[in-house]
C-alpha cells in the first residue's frame, strides 16, 4: 500500500482536500466556516465539524470519535499492566483485543454515522417543505403521528392589548397567587389566551394563482376563528378565572404561509342574543364553507357570516367570504382591533338543529352537492343528510327581514354500527391499554375529500377492496378523552388523543377504516410564525404539561384539540390541520394527503 502513492497531482488534490476539511472550507462555495465546539468548550475530536453541518451530524461525529479514543486508551492501560508479567503472552492478547475494539468502533461508526446522515437529510428535506420519503407509520407510541411538512404558530392575536396578558415578570418569578390575589372579575381585566383555531379556505385556485403571480403584498387565503378565553391550561394556576370565565371570538385572515394578515376580537356572546332575540352561548367555534357561503357553528347553532376588509374588498380572492353588495347584514362590533380593514357581519338566519344534543358536530358537502351533518363519527356512526333546498331557502329568507332562529327538521338519518379496528395490531393493542378513555370517539374535523391518485399505490383487486373501486374517500379526525382526571407527575388532569378515520363519499356514508390513537406536538422554533413575547412565555410553560399514559411520558401536550382538516389552497397534494395546544396556543400544520391515507390503511 505504501508504494501506491499516486501521481503528484493526486497527492496535491488529496492534500488540498484534507486542508479544506481541517479548516472548515466548503469545497463547493469556498466559504470558510468556524469549527464547532462542544457546549463545555471541548473541541470536537477528529476532523473539526463545520458550522454548516446539522446538529445530528455533529453529535454522531463526536460520539464515534470519542468512543474510539476511549477504547484505545483502555487497551494501552492494559498493555502497561501486562508488561510487568508474561510480556509475550500479554502482547499477543492485547493485539487481539485491539483488533476487536477497532473492528467494533469502525462498525459502530459506519452504522451510526449513516443513521445520523439519514436523519439529518430528513430534517433538511422537511425544512424545505418536501416529503422526506415514502411514509410508513410507526404505531408503537402515541407521539409518532404524521410527518409535518410545514407549521405555523401565530401565538396571540395582535389586536389583544398588553393589559390582557400575563406580565413576563410574573411568569419568571412564578408569583401568580400574589399577583392575582385581589383580582375582581367585575372590574379587573382577565388574562386572555388564544387557542382551538378553525380554518377555511376563502379563495379559488385560479384567483389564488392570479394573486400569487402579482407583486401585491400578502393576500388572504384563509379565514380562521379562534377561541379567546380566560380559561386555559397553560401550566400555572387559574385563580378565579374558571369561576368567572370570559369567552370571546377571534377572527383572523391568513395568507398562503398561514401568517396573520389582519385580526380582531368580538364579544360574540353579547351581540348574538341581541341580533337573534334568543339566548345563544358559544365557546369553541368551528368554521365551514357550505354551498359557497361561510358559516360558523357551536353546539346546535349554525350561523352565516361575512366580512368586509376595506381596501382588500376589490380582491377576487375574498369572493367566498366578503359580504354581498346590497345584501342585508348586521355587524358584530369589534372589541379589540376596531378598524376599517376587517369587520364581521351576520348575514342571514341562524340555523338551530332540532332533536339533537351535544357539540363537536361537523358539516360538509358530498361530491353530489348534498349537505351532510355528522352527529357521531363511529360507535355508532350517525350522519344526517340535510335538505339543500330548505337550507338555502332558510338563508335567503333571513336576508329579507330581521334575523331569527330557523328550526331545521328535514334531515335523513344514516346510521351504522360497523366500526373497523385499526389495521395495525400494535395500534389496536396500544388503544386497548387505555382503560380509562371513553370508547365512543367524538368529532373533531370532517371531512376532507382525497382522490384516488393519492392511494392508488396501496390497492390491488385483492388488497383493500374497500378502496379499489372508489374514486375518492373522505378523511376526518376524531378525538377521545379520558373518563376522569388521570394521575400524573404534574397533577391530576384530563388527557386527549386523536384518531384518523375514512368514510365513503356515497350513501350510506359508512366507515371504511380507523387509525390508532395519537397525539400532535407542541409548537417549536421551526414553526414559520415563531411565537414571541407573552405567547412565548406561555409556550415555554405549557411544554411542561406533557402527555403521561401507562407510566410513560410522551413529548406532546396532554391536551391537543383538532378543529379543522382542510385542503391547502393552491396545492391539492397537501392538507392543513388546525389544533389547540393545551388550551393555551393555536397551531397550524401541513401534512401530505398521501401520508394521511397511508396512516389509515398500512398495517
């Protein structure tokens, strides 16, 4: 080997490459980068890691070189001890052990370095918004759910005054009790928290593309509604806020990157009874698009709304949500953020559902145009088909006179007890281990239509026949809640988990598949709208409230509550999930439609 030194040119090239590695020079860009060191100040062993590499690559390099050096020192110490006795025998034994140690170190280095590079590549691809590889679900733990391609965490709404936030010095000191000791709900301002967001697209693909190609500023692509409340689970005592709760409604316009363009807050519970002449109490609100109009729902009420956005009204991208010219409407005055850029109106009769009780109801349209009202997702599955003509007639009648509550009784019921188990035996076993959870899941978000092209690779004439003859399926998300407060190291509390399910797009809208239960994660610094200020303090606090089940702690909130699952504007391959984190913060994530289906139908 020593004689095969190569040509002078190859020697120079190799020497240059070694010099570049040693001084942290990128061979492609010729950019010089500072060598990294460990947090304790120790330099990395071996070839210095450069600042452009990922943390995973740094850690793998450090672990491998450190372990190799550690084993060499151990062998050398053994040689010194043996040399005092049988030198020849000890020398041979030491040489053999050195060979074994270096073989193990090299093997371990290759295995772990390959794993680190693979993980680092995955992280880079996700950061760039690409699906890293063909997704195969891991059902063995609750906090491994779907690959997140993009995330946004807007934190607090900008329209909420600072006086309605918990001061930073109170959070840093932890003196909540003393700070709010004399709090009076009749005269003092409660701290407000923003969570449980619901979202709907308000633009068509053609209009979005037209706006995208222009040089105009960020334009609204989505309408989002938020719960704004003094009730929270951020991770510190709520004092008197639960006894005297304050609940408002936040409204926000989001651009294509899920960043807030405009927002305001209204006291919806004060004004709706005045508008409709009937008692209406709202808390968690969901927003839907039905027959080309925007409605929000809470419990048994479904209310049509529209908005006016000042200078943005001439944008075609707002056609689905802006108020019609000359149409009757009643404004809901802004409590925070009153300006001419964003105003909320009620635009027709409120629909009050008859002969049903509860909340978490879902409304969506079938491919044939029928309006569907999901009462229970499964065990049993109960869906009502609403008479579309009566629904539209009720809306238009409300525009010609004062607003009122329109009772609604013309609904055809579809009921099914068929409830397939998760395909994965591991997921089924994990679900079965939750003895204290309610077995009948409740609705969270429904329904997103996913076409055949996103699951055609999963089917054949003999495999998954429930999919083979379907041009599309509906996918929704349900949630399960613990029956009572469960013990944890952070105190007794309720826990929430979610589940994907697939249903038919045709009558009788039966259940096709269910996934195992899972949780969605905390906001983090990679989210595009990184939370700052008071919201950042809330985020740091709520990360202490991790999910604890069956003696295990999972890196996700003990409460995550999904409110919407919709298709992404301008990208049919992706979906958006909106959810609340520990009744404290809102979060929006983008996932692949293909990954949704694979999580449902792969074993």
